[in-house]
C-alpha cells in the first residue's frame, strides 16, 4: 500500500485526484499507476485500470490470476469490473469511498455470485493516510 500511496502523491503533484494503485504478482510489484483522466483526456484512466493494463502488457496476458490489486481508495464500479474481468485474486484498498465505492460502500461487485469470478477484498489498509491525501486535495480545490 505504501507504493500505491507514492503513486497517489504523484497524481496529487500532477493535479489529479490522488489515487494510486499497484499490481502485485508472486510478491513483486509488476505495475503501478496513479489517476490520470485529466492528463490523458480519458475518463477510464483511473489508477486501478491503468495499473491493470500495465500488468497485463508486462506479463503478456489480459488475465491476471493470482494477482493482487492495491488501491488507495475503494474502487468504483468500473475498476471493480476491470478487476473481475482480469481475474484478480484479491483487491486491497485504503479509504472507503461513500460516494462511488463498489466493494462495500454502494455495491458489492467483487463478491457478487452472479458473476463468473469472485475477488477477495480487504479494506481499510492505511486508510488514515489514504483518506488524508484525498482530504488535502479536495480542501485545496475548495479554497
């Protein structure tokens, strides 16, 4: 999660909502990214999606069985969908997202039995630090 926080800080410095993500496979980070929808002009350029794309390219497979996705913020519906389609084994996230979170806050997309794959989820990891970074960003925007 510390590496995901480092990515979130890079996003903050770039003027993006400070969310970072890393993909870990066999105990090693294989991809890392931060939010970049503004920089890329792409509404799908969330940290999780960018990290999953990078990991898939690196290993040469769009399926990432056994992979763990770490994100500083509870993933949204799009990012949960990407994790399910990538066949990620586990998602670990920091702060809850009461407005858009799709792991536990608004939906439970990762463990919905109607889908062909379920993803284990662990929340609240370094939640204080992850949340503080987001609060700093939005407080600065409101000034």
